[in-house]
């Protein structure tokens, strides 16, 4: 099962890579971005869009990781509280 999962992930990554390559071939126009304080050099539209998607994905992963760590911390605190209550009452859950 793990082999099938890895194969599916590899196929998905290959498909995204092919899509990005074909997208960059189809969109070869250049643009200049002025971000108020910084003016970026001219770059291809496709490179800008692909970079924006990658940066957005990374920001999403970071946000999800922060939420996951917070829930792990809460779960650990609740387990500790449960152990304390069990120790005081001398009971254990079924």
C-alpha cells in the first residue's frame, strides 16, 4: 500500500511538473512589477504565476503546521489533566 501511495504522489508531482513546463512555454511574455518600495526586474508572466502558486502553497503549509502544533499541544494538555484526575479518583476510562 505504501508503494502505491508513493507511486501516486510521484505521478502527481510529474503531472504538475509537466503542466508547469507547458505553461511556461505557452506564456513567454515579460512584465515588470513595481511593488511600491521595490521594482522587480522584468520576468516572464509564467514564472511570476508559478512562483506565486509555490509561495502560496508554502504559506499554506506553514499555517497548517502551526494549527497542527497548537492542536497537539492542547491534546497533550488534556491528556495530562485526564491522568491527574484518574490518579486522584483511582479510576481509569474503559
